[in-house]
């Protein structure tokens, strides 16, 4: 009967084998832990290339110091995380200070705007919506635009047009149903 090892026990065993120079154990440890340790480097450094270098440095140190890990009741992942985090923090501290005026926000901020595909899709949807609005009677299309594009309330539309409030509601509801049917085609 095979006894299943816990992840804690597996990593401790891998570290013990690495301390004896076992390359397969090192590869297995890398496969199991690199994603988490890379995430730590990336969080501390904020730069993918620098995080990759820090991760490489961490694994070199793990290879060279695996015998420094002792089974002490603490998680082997805690040891790996601490070692990796310290390397990333040291790298961040060694960075040369850049003056604030040298920072280019375009380099540090992601572009959150829509991409070309999104813009094309939005244009296409807008064209379809405008085509469907043209199928409505002019007064109903104007009500829909005022209510849903310009933000007027039903009461404001009723007052501005002189049409009873319940009639405005009914016309808008029917117009929306007609638009939905048109857009579904």
C-alpha cells in the first residue's frame, strides 16, 4: 500500500534531494513552485523582465543552498517564498532612483482603451442600432434617443412634449420591443 505524501512532505523531499545534487528533483521543484514564486517577484518588482531575472537568481540560490533548509516544522514553501521575496526586494532597492520628471506615464500605465477589434464591433453595433431607430416613427425615435441616450426621465419627456406620462411609458416600452426585434434579425 502506497502512502500519499502531502505537498509539504513532497517539497521537503525535493529539497533534500536537491541538496544532494539531484537535477530531476530540482526540475520537479521548479515545475511545482515557479508560478507562485514568479508571481511574488512580479508583485515586488512590477517589471516582467526583472521578475524573470530575480526568479532565476532565486533558483540558483535554492540549488546552492538547499542544504540550508532544515525540517523545522515550518513550511518549505515559506522558506522558498521568503528566499525569493528577499531577492526581489534587494533588486528593487538596488534600482537607481529616477527623478519624477523622467517618468513617462505611458510606459507605466496599461492602455485600458478599446482595441481596434472592439472599436470596429462598437461601430457596427451603433450602425445597426441607428438603422433600427430609423424604422421607428420619428416622434418615437426622438423619445427613445431623449430617454436612453440623453438621460431624460419619463416625466421630463412628458412635460417637454405635452404627451401624457402613461402614453410616454407605453410608447417607449413598445419602441424598445420593436428595437429588440430589429436588432435580433
